[in-house]
C-alpha cells in the first residue's frame, strides 16, 4: 500500500507523512533557503548504518551534508553529549543559518532538538524519525530534553522543528524490540485519546502485529492514525497546559522504572517497555480513583502483558521506585500526580496518588 504524502501544520511546523515525504523535504529546504553544504545530519551508530543510506537514496540532494555521529542509546541523552555536539558544530563552521537534521529515534530528536535550541541561541532543525517511537510520538511537538544522570528529561526546551518528515519505510530495519517499545506509545495514544483505535488494537495479537511487515496496510493505517492524533493534540495544546498532559499516561511510573533500571547493574528497560509497565499501574490507579471498570482494567492488563515481558518488583525495586518518584518533575504538593483514565479514550489529568496507592499499583503489576 502506498501512502501519498500529506501535511499537517502544527505550531508552524509542517509534518509530512508518507512514501513521498522526501519530495516535501526538498521543497522545505528550498523554502528555508538552505543548501546541502549548510546541512548537518545527526545520527547514532544504528541510524548511520541503516537509515543514512536510505536517506541518501531518497534524498540525494543531501549527499553534500556533514554527518555528525554519536554512539546512541538512552545514556547518550546527556549534557555531555550535547556539549560534544555543540563543539562538533562549532568546529565544522555551523551557524544560525545552518540546519540540523535529526535522523534517528527519540534519543536523536530529543538530544538534537536540545542542541539546536541552544546552539548560538537557536538554529533551525528538522526531525526525520526512524524508530516507531520517533514516528508516532517523539519527533512531533517540539519537546526537547536531556537526562540529568539517570533522571529523565530534567533539562529541556519547547523548541519546535522547522519540519518533520515521516517515512514509514525506515521501520523495515528497526529491531523487533524497538518496534515493540514503540507499540507501547500507540497503545497509550489509543487508551487516552481514541476509543475506536483501542477497540481496534485490543483485538489483535501483539506478536502477530509486530511480525507484520512495516509496509503492510495495517501498520500504515496505525501509523497514520497515531500521528494524526498526536498532531491534533499538539495543535490544541502545544505548551502542555491540559490536553497534552494526557500523553503522560503510564509515564509517571514509566520514567521511574526506566531510570531505576538504567542505573542498576542489570539490563536497562527500553522506554516503551517501561511505559507499558507504567500503564498497567496507571490503569490500576484509574480503577481505584477514576472509576475505570474492573473488566476494562483486566483487559488492559492482559493485553499489555501479552506483548511485553514482566520484570520483578522486589521490595528493593519498590523502594528504589518510591525514591525516584520524589524527583518526578510532575510532582506537586500533596503527592505524585498521575494521568488516569475513566474509561478507554477518556483521560483525567493531575490526579494525586499517595505512597500506599502507588505501592498497591506495583503489587497489582506483580500479580
Ligand atoms: N519528546 C517527546 O515528546 C518524546 C516522546 C516519546 C519518547 N521520547 C523519548 O524517546 C526516547 C526513546 O526513543 P527510541 O525508542 O526511538 O530510542 P532510540 O532513539 O535510542 O532508538 C532506538 C535504537 O534503534 C536504532 N534505530 C532507530 N531507527 C532505526 C531503524 N530504522 N533501523 C535500525 N535501527 C534503528 C537506533 O540506532 C537505536 O539504537 C526516550 O529518550 C524518550 O524519553 C520523547
């Protein structure tokens, strides 16, 4: 199935989606009066190997650009990496009339956007997301950030890209575990914003879906739907005053899980794996505090558990998570604030939950 390019403008950012989106990229560069020699393409090791050749094939006009590479992974989303990139840009003679092109997943767009916001008080940038998280979530909406130590997204800016170019074909080479991780963000978007999308995905087997080719009709429709919903939210609430906060469903505990396992000796959790576990806990809190019916809670848990492996919540893990919640940036007086759902598709933001309730939610996850 071929998806022809379409464009939605969000906060002056055109978002191009589809198989022809590179044609739009060429026009975008023209409208920004940028020639390839003033373009800096930011990649990590994986996207340099798998996505840069595709970009050159589809957008040959970028062959003369300078490539800036970092190793990649969540640990790279740091102030040290930002400083390193600023130095590279300076050494290569970049200025405010240059353009940064972030070619990669959420780490590349969060870090690259942060770097662009700070470089010489702001240079323009474009996101070309190559992971599923990048395509349905991270590249859209101008939220940029780096982590401080293992605490997620502590320093950052709202700094909108000059354009977002979403080419679904990149997903062909995305490793299965990262496709799975990105699928968690689609589940989140469905659970907080779109009951028909939830009804549609909950009937699928997660494993079967993840094994479908990324160019299949099902995937392209899911992508198009998730991207359209995310765009609509950003258009109505760019500064995250209300509606956009709903997209933090599963993230209060999700970020704590991610941070806890990033600092530990074991294997770190991928962002989406952490968010999946966070959504099970948030669904439990929703049933206690927002009237989510028990049947829906069990269905959500069963669906998510069928697609994501479970980690053990020992007493030590629980304590570590509680300690981390203190740092949660959405923490306000009177307890940790959660996004809950009253039923699928209906979010309730800023619900305060105390330590006992959070502890019960962790027990429910573990059961
Ligand atoms: N700013 C936002 O609104 C927002 C929203 C959601 C998530 N995020 C952030 O996104 C990050 C997670 O993003 P992610 O999961 O994309 O991680 P990531 O950027 O680390 O990418 C995952 C891995 O996949 C590789 N990869 C990417 N595209 C590929 C492709 N097409 N083929 C082969 N390999 C490919 C990368 O090299 C990397 O190793 C987290 O830091 C999270 O906080 C930000």
